[in-house]
């Protein structure tokens, strides 16, 4: 049986027509959707042996899907599922996984005021050409109100996470370190926007050290499902430039990178790894016992090993190590790259402990579009070439460092994470230039969350089956 036929359940759809020959979408019952979900899960789900034999098929599709999962529990199921999800519109799911969504073009963190339930926002970055960028938002900006309402723990979600036009009241740091509202208001209307994840790159020259620095927000080959590989090619071009500049140190910024396509992780790793050829294994994949024989029959045993690809832009010949900037939101394909490079070179992380996601998923949908739902179940566990996959609790940083609440532009060496990496490379106690005792100190409480967490496939990585 062809694997491609296993991926989708095909339906013969009869066109219903009126006297005016108007085509009407057929009504699909929840039971039919649930049967489709269960059939796919019994084939693909990594924990297929843990699926309930008689699930309640009268549930709506979303709770039905949730009822099937071998859900993580620190005590009872420490090896359980934290990452599978379902989405009502499969087309929107596929678009969002390629970086397209309806957005203001701005990602942010939300933080409580010290001793209060009120909240302020910090802009992490804005996408060039997006409504937020055009309205003047920049990394490090503060905001305190939406549509004239102060943000608090009760209203922030409904005010921020919708597709309505928004008025942001901007904030600033007063003399006591508090974030206070200003008279400045910026209006932004969300639009459908394609994000370019290859966000920033530069070269630092410090004596004999020639240091490449690249910020990568998500592993996406290119727009529209990566058919043109535009973003992979953009990384190729950056590393071609680094090679011509003879870099001998490299810093990769994954602090907001929650993962993405494994194919793009292979591409980036192949630009970095030292002394690899197309014969070396980057990562192994372990699938469930149901689908493994079918995959092996269809694609051969080589399917289970992702190998490096030969890249003329590879800079590994001049590197003995690579620094990776991380946070708690660094996940999945980012962690796959860290793990996959470790057998070939020294990988040093700067920042915070990563998410700890060593499993991957595929997108399942009805090719005939009779069923509109899409599911993204976990289907595989990843290992490096040494068969190691011991990072389910995340990678602890070699150099622990908080980003803080005062954010600097990418490439500014006052940034705590970048500055710490540069300090290790240059060999000075503090590689952060211009840092003075008068640097603003923000009084703040606990972080509430971030828009980065809500990105499609946040903390996920996606496999693409061979064509």
C-alpha cells in the first residue's frame, strides 16, 4: 500500500446542485470526522499502542482528538505527548506552518508589574514591511494599554489575540524603573502576512576573530510550503558571504525559534558542521511499529536517517565550535540542530534552558477537502548520529544569561546574550560595549507569556515525506 495513500483518507464527493447548478459543500458529521481522525492516529501516532480502543466518537472533533492523546504527566507519563494538536481549518494550518498568518507583524513578551496583576508588553521584534513596522514599532518598545484599556491578567488575551484593529498606548521607563504610559498611541490593523524567518546577520571583527552572527526565527524552507526554498537559499547566501570573509567563529541566535521543518534544519546544519560529507548522518528518526514496515517498504531503510547535504557554502572547516543563543522558547528543530551538531563539533549554548522537544510531527489532512480539519500528531522521535536523544528536559546553557527587560537591536553588543557569547570568543570579562551603571533597570514581576508561544507549530518540527 502506498504511503501517500496512508497519509490521506480519500472520499468520492458527489456534487449537490440546485436548479441553478450551484455547488453546495457537503455536510460532514462529527462522527465522520472523528472516524477519519482515529484512522489516521492508529496509523501514524508515535504512541499508537497507547490509543484508547473504544473512544467516545460522539464528542466534537477537537475534544475527541484530545481524548486520544497519550498526554504528558510528570509523574504518570513523563514520556508522554506535549505537542500534538488539531486545527479546524487544514488550509490555514498549512499556511501558518510556512510562516503565513494574519498578524500585526509584531511579536512581544507580556510581563506583570511588580506586585500587581496589571501587565505591560515588550516588543521582541517587528517584521519588515508589516503594519507594526510601518506604525513605528521597534524591538525594545513598551506598551501598556490596548484601545485605551490597561492590560491586566483578566483582559490581555481578549484584547491582544484577535484580528481587530488595535490602538497601542506606548510606555517608557521612569526614574524609578517603572513602566509608565505615555501620550503616544500607535494604531495597527492585522493583515495576512508572510514572515521571512532569516531575520538578521552581520560580521564582527575583533582582532584575529572574525565572527558571523545570524538571527533565525523559524525553520521554514520558503513561502507556500517551501516549494521555492527561498529562505534556505537566503541562508546559503549568508554562509557563502561568511565563507568569503573567512569567519572563524559563529553565533546562531535561536532565542525565539520554536522549530519548523526538519529539511531546513538539515540545510542549516550542513552549512555549519565541521568535516561532514553527504554520507554522514545528521539525525535518526524512530517511528511507531505500525508504520515503520510500510515506510521501509516504500522508501528503504535510508528513510530513517537524515544525512547532511553537500554545501559549497559550508564554513565548518574554519570552526572548532559554534555558539547558540537560547531561551525557554528554543525548541524542536532548533534543539534537533544542537543535538545533531554535537557529534561533529563543540556546541556551546548561551541563555536559558531550552524546551526539550525531541519528537516531530507531520500534517495530516483530507486531500479531497471533504473534511476541513487538519491534525498535527507526533509521529517520530529523533536521535543524533550517536543515537543520543537525552534532551527531553531541554539543553541547559553552558553560560546562563537572561535577556532582561531592556532590549537592544539585534547585533548591538549590549544585548546580554550576544555580549556573553562575544565575551567568551574574545576572551574578555565583558564583551558588551557601552554598558554603564546608568543602564535602565526595569522593575517588573513575573512574565505572563509571549506571542511567540502562539505561533503555529510553536515548539514543533515537521517532517516532509518524499514526493
